């Protein structure tokens, strides 16, 4: 059994296309998408249409939800840019996505935590940055979920964590946005440190799971240029260097 786990594309069509090309060589049996599909400053409609065509098992991310649970004037900049560009077909698809899913009895899929799509499972915010949460904190945020393997996203930081219950948590990182800032629960940044598109492969051989992080080069200069043209120099910097902050 070989599963490709992708998450947090954020409308970065170029990064997604590079991942798709890499997946040809990886030849997974199943591909799952853990949400935050289109919101951002790049190519939301084109990304949505590609994902609709692929028909992967896809979980709703917090930004997928936020596109429809508040008026446009109360949205953040990324969501407000995205919504007007989406076709009715894309809107309907996003609104039908489940909050969580079980791939099988052994594997649980979520975007943030098992019960909250806007809370980090594998990270905690300390001061101005996100850091890996403690084992106890991570276990507490599982809130009783008993699956032996949990796939999550939301943080944009790849992690593989095994807690004392014997459960393994795989955070695949972000396909399309390597760094960002957020004000929940307080202002902080999340940074992967390079501009590569990231996803993960989980492989079961016999009774053993092995995990591989894939870090894929793509034309991030073009993606950064698109973000700048759409008025988001902050995204341009993140896309180009993987850290949050102005380009030097």
C-alpha cells in the first residue's frame, strides 16, 4: 500500500503540476489531499479545476471553509482575492468537501486537528514563531481519536511524530506556500526555509509503515511574479525563498 499525501496547495498551480509530474515516478496506489486547496494570490480557479478533474479524496481546509462562512468584506486578503475568481462548479465542489475522513480503519485524515480545522496539531505558537508541540500537547489535541495513523496539514511544516499511544502523525507540509504569517492565536510566522513544493509518501510493507518526504523544485520565480502582479509582495517573498519577510 502506497499513499501520496498532499496538503495546502493554496492555488499554486505551478507547484501542483510539479508534484503531479513527480507522482508519476512514485506511482502511489492512492492520493489524498488534506485541504486549503485554492485560497491565495495565485491561480485559484485553475487549481480547483485540476483538482476536480483528478477526483482525489479531498478534505476541507479552514480556508476552503472560510470562503463560504462569512461575507466578502470580513474575509482575509487571500480569501477575498480567491472567491470572486471561482466558477460556480468550483464553489460547489469546495462546499461539498468533508471536514475529516477515514481512508480505512487504520488511517484518519484531517486538515488541522481531528475536530478543528484551524488549530495546529503538530505545532504550537511560542512568541513570534511556530514550533513543534510537545508529545503531551499533541496527544491532547487528538481528543480521543484512536486511528493508528493520522494524516494532517495546516501548519505547512512537514513532521513525522509518534506519540506514546503508539499512534503516528504525518504532516505532509505544503505543496504551494512554504511560509506565511497568521494572527491566530497571536501574530506569528511559519517557515519551512526553502521554496520547494512538499508532499509525502506513506508506504506499508507487511505490517510496517515507512515515510518519505518529497521536496520538488518548480518555477517559484514565476509563482512569485504572479503573486506580485496580484498585489501580494508578502506572498512573493515567501514563494521565492521559503522564509517570511521582504526579499533582499
